[in-house]
């Protein structure tokens, strides 16, 4: 638009300077009408091929400035953001892997401790059963020995009682035999003879 105005001004000045002296106001008015009709025929300046070189120049300058800003400001900033995000993701992944490894180690340690605890409990139970079995066996043997001792003592007492009873029975039998022989038959026998007779009859 600036170029168009300057060109019109130059053309207008040249026409005014070269106009005949006697033309007067009519010539000036005709010149303005002519220039107005030429400006109207030129159309919209951005669509006028006369101004394409300047438009292309300004387009190149604008694109260069935008490219410079994009290359030196926007792209590095976006790259830095992406790099920071990549580093953060890498750190998060590393932390997650470390946490997973720690969890796996803790799980393995827990399972090992649980297995050891079960083994200890089984051993304690087995030892308790073995100890109880040993104590029961010892107690049984002790009771058996006590019963055997008491049985022997009872058998000895029974044998002694039986012997005493047999002696008493022999004495009674001897006395009865002696009395029967004396009262029934009228035979006088000694105690030894009656005892011998009783022993002979029992044998």
C-alpha cells in the first residue's frame, strides 16, 4: 500500500509539473480522474502481481524468524521437556524395578523363614512325641518292675501263708488222728507217730 501511494504521488507530481500552463483547473481535474481510474483498475494490492516480490520477501523474512524461534527456543524447550519426562520415566521404572526386586527378596525371605519355622515346629513335635514315648516306655517299665516286685512279694506271702496253713492243717490232723485212735480204738500213740501217719496218708 505504501508503494502504491508513493507511485501515485510521483505520477501525480510529474503530471502536475509537465502540465501546460494554460490548462488550468480542468487539466488538474482530468488528471486526478485519470489517476483515480488507474488506481481503481489496479485492484486489491496483495493480488496485484506488481507487489509479489515484496510479499515473497516478507514471507521469507517471517518464515526465517519463525524458523529461528522454532529452532532456538521452542524445539530446545520441547526437547528439554521430553528429556526430563524421559529421565523421570526411567527413574520411575528403575524405582519400580528396585521395589519389585525388594518385594521378591522379601517374599523369598518370608517363604524361607516360613519353611524353617515349619521344619522347627515339625522337629519340636517329633521330639515331643519321641520324648513322650520314651517317658511312657520308662514309666511302663517302672510299673512293670513294680508289679513284678509286688507279684513276687505276693507270691512269697501266699507261699508262706500256704506253708503256715499246711503246718496248721498237719498239726490239726495229727491231733485229730491221735484223738481218734485213742478214743475210738483205745490205742495210745505218740505225737510223732500220729504226724507220720498223717504225712503218709497225704503223700
